[in-house]
């Protein structure tokens, strides 16, 4: 025989409660066969000298209850983890959609900008092919009027700023040191022959070449002017 304390011990099995109660009844002097007395005593008393087989029943009931509690806790933890994973997945999906939308908007904006520049370049070429009266010489006002006709209105001021610094609107300007020539100081000046054989004497030819150079290299005269401001050359 061994001794065990079962005060406050939760008993899940009705059979175990009855058995323990019977033993408690005997140990306390209660009349055998009184189930009510044995159950009441089992819930509140310290029991000694319980046979090993009956101890096993009580311990089994306790272990079952512990297993149920642990299973419930594990289920709750698994549910919480699953909910957290779902929340993270939803947040990542929303961010991915936002990033994709922003990327698409940026691509569309860049495409529109390229289209605009191409349109401007095309218009510039069209203006460059306009028939301009050939003269022996041209005033600054006449040269500037040509430039206005040959480029978009919003690009003229940028073009003019560069020409002001490079040649002062003198289409015969020559840099004695480098050999740069004309309104836009092409180096060498013979580069402008690609726009016309009269590049030395016709400001319209020089404007056409200079405008093409600025569009090709910087996207526009204003792009060239921004570079010039930062570097004092273009």
C-alpha cells in the first residue's frame, strides 16, 4: 500500500470519483455504500492508503484532462499563427499591387514625355525645312526671328540663352583658340555642313544644326541649357 494526497484533484471519470469516494468513506468511518458521502469526501479530503489500481484511475483521469488542455492551447496557438500569416500575406499583396501601379504610372509618364520630345523634334525638322530668304547678311533681329520659326515656342528662350553666351547671336562668330564657329559655336564649324553647305553664311542652317544637336544630345534646347548652367558648356 502507498500514500497519495488527492485534495482538490479534478477527477474526470465518474468511476474514479465513486471508487475514491468509497475508499474515503471507509477511511473516515462512513457507512459503506453511501455514494453521496463518498463523493463529497473525495472532493475535499486527503486520502491515505489508496490501493495502487485506484491510484492509476485517478492519475489517468488527470493526465487526460492535462492532454485536453494542452491540445486546446495548441489549437489556439495554431489559429493565431495562421491569422498572423494571413495578415502578413494580405499586407504584402497590397504593397505589391501598389508598387506595380506606381511603376505603371511612371512608365506611362515617361512614354508620354518621350512622345512629346519626339513630336517637338519632328516639328523642329519641319520648321528647319522652311524656305527662308537667302541674304548677304542678317541682323540679330532677323536671325532671332528665324530661330522662333524653327522651334517650339517654349524652347526658344533656352536656345536663345545658349546662343547669347556662345556667340551673342553673331552667326559669323569664330573662336580663335578652338576654331568653334557660328551661332552655337560648333566645333569644328564644318560639322554644320550636315545641315547645309551654306553653314558659314546662313544662320538658318546653323540654327537647324544647333537645334538638332541639342535635341539629340539633351532632349531639347531647355535640356541643353540646364546642362550649360551647370557646366558652362554643352
